[in-house]
C-alpha cells in the first residue's frame, strides 16, 4: 500500500524544524510519522535529529560542511530529503507545507506557492524580519531541490482575519490604514489548532468567551468567541504585547524616539535591541529561557518572571473586556504547558476573574486544572502547529494529486 506523506517545514535563521505526516488510500486521517530539527545552521557542523511519533531516535547525526565553509539551508534541507528518500519505496512526499509568519493584507487562507506569491511575500519581510526571510528561503531551496512537489504556504496571521476593523486599528490618519498599517496578530496556526480541539474538551462551552495564552519564547494571547479570533496581543509586528524571550513586548513609541534622537542609536541598533536583547533576556541579564530563570536565585531573574506574569494578567483583563466576560483560560506552548509555577502565578494574579486552580492537577499538567467552583475553567492544552499545517497542505493538494 502506497503512503502519501506530507512534509512540514518551519525554517528559522539557524534551525529548521520539520515533521512528516502520513495518509493512506484507506484513510484521509493524518498520522505523525516523525519530527525533528536541524540546528546550528551557519556553522561548520549542524546537528540533524529525527524521532518517531513515540519519541524513539531515528537519526542523530552531524551535517559537516566542506572545508572553510558552513552548513547552509540548502545542504541542511538536502540532507533531510536524502534521509526521507532512504525510507521504504512505498512512501512518497506529495506536498510540503510551510509556516509563513506574515500574510499581510491579502493572504489569509493557505495557498499554493508560485513565483508571484513569493514575490508578494518578500515585500512583507520588514514586518517580520526575524522569520519571513528564512521561511521564504526554505521555499526557494526546496523549489530547486524538488521542483515537482507542490509547496503550500500557511500563514500565521491568517486566523486573526476574522477580527473587526476597530480592534485592528491604530489611532493614525486613515491613509496609513489604507497602506496596511494595522494590527495583524500572530501565532494564528497555534490558535487555530487549539480552537479545533475545544469541542472535544469543552463540549458545548467551546463556543464561549475564551482566552488562549500561547506562552513560549515568542508569547502572545488571543481572545476567541465561537472559536474565532476577536482580539490578540500582537499587532503590526511580532514585537507588541507580552514580554517574550528576547522581544520587548508593548513599548511606548516615545522610547523609540528617545533611542534614536537622544541616544543617537541607528535604526538597525534599535531593531537589534528590541528583537534580540530585550524581554526576559534583557530584564534578567541572564537568559531568555524560562527554565533557567525559574532555577535561578538571581533577583533580576525574579524580576523578569514577575514582569512576565504581570503583563499576562494585564492582557488577560484587556482581552476579557474585549470579550465581555471570561468562560475559560487556556495555557499552551512551551512555557504554558510545562511551567506549572508560571500558571500558578498567573492564576493567583487573576483571582479578580474568579479563577481558582487545583494545584495538584496543575502540578500534574492535567488538561483541566481549575476547581469545580472556579468561575472560569482553566486548561492546559499542548498546541500542534505542525499538524495544522499538514492538514491545510493535504486539503489543498488532495484534489490535484492522484492517490
């Protein structure tokens, strides 16, 4: 029996995360076959790791560059394709799905990638400079390596397209709105996945007033009602909202003017500060890794944690107001699903909302961690952006690819 597989790619500047999902002639359901990452791209030796759906190691090796060169995306992706080609002959990749961070004004739904779409998406690089160029570079490399395999763009901004105009507006002259200066929101693939599993977990309450906290190295929150985005913390770029691993979060625009005019900083220096040297890393002076901060007895590490929790609580209040109430709070992503202490702190600060958590359930990372008398339920739900991308990719190509 032939298995048609979907390859999912999430490419960054120095790493590529990937996953492979399978479907057969007898079923359209997608099953995870393997996932992994290629790390330390841009150095002479990159680490290639792959594990199966149960976590068993399939590959753990080094990709070595030629003498006096470094491993770049083309060599890394070629190594991945060669590894995939060594599998059973009954397996074949029929489509490649990409996480594309920014879809701008015009791209909301997943779509086939062609030269024109690539050109249009390159114009959005200034809005997502840490992600967009590397997302698109992977598309170009794979187009050269496997030109016959269709590639699908899945946009991280797309889920928020359901928001009304007012929540997306800045108080600027209308000409800027017309030019596309508005709040787009991000982490949409994560929010879309969480929304898709809510009926299974919350039943008829899945359509209620829910805030999802996607807490990771990149962090944001989203208010949803009837499983659609109503408001979110990120805006025009992925800088706004919560403090993140290395990003500042919401900042008075006057600070930017001060840095440019009084500190005589160049625009690229300001960008580097706000994107790469602020957030948890900047405040703690130690690390952008929440695990290291929680394990540290440094006063500055504690301050970074406290600021992170404080901002989450502030945004929870804002999003609850946007919804007109709160029926459920959901924690997801790396910090959200693994850091029980952060969840404890957030829920303690949010006692104004009537939230009460069962600390035993919280420490055990159970799905439902609120008490029976909590006015809003509290959940821990791991996200799965890769599966969301695979679903979209398969849905787009299944009508054009013969099985």
